C-alpha cells in the first residue's frame, strides 16, 4: 500500500484564550482523478474533518498543525 498523502484531524476548541485540540483520526490518499480515499479510525463529534498534507517526517499527528482545508 502507498503512503497516505494527508492526515485527518478533528479540531475542538478549548475555550477562549486556549489553543484548539487537534486529534488525529485517520489518513487519506489522493486518487489519480483528484478524488480522495479516506480511512478513519474515529468519527469527529461535530462532523467536520480537517485534512493536512503529510510532511515527510510527520510522526502520526504528534504536532499540532494549522488548518489548510476542511471537508464537511
């Protein structure tokens, strides 16, 4: 199997003045036609998933990234 191109997160606010909590919930792959295959280990409570391009040295979501694109 090929390495995933994106990591899936659910992002939950922690209240005013606090950084949001990013929880890794799966991986995604880009198909030849530009569509995605998504494999989730958990479902987000609010129904929103944030996809981030994986970095070559990414450690399964250990870092807290900033949002680049959201998929509902």
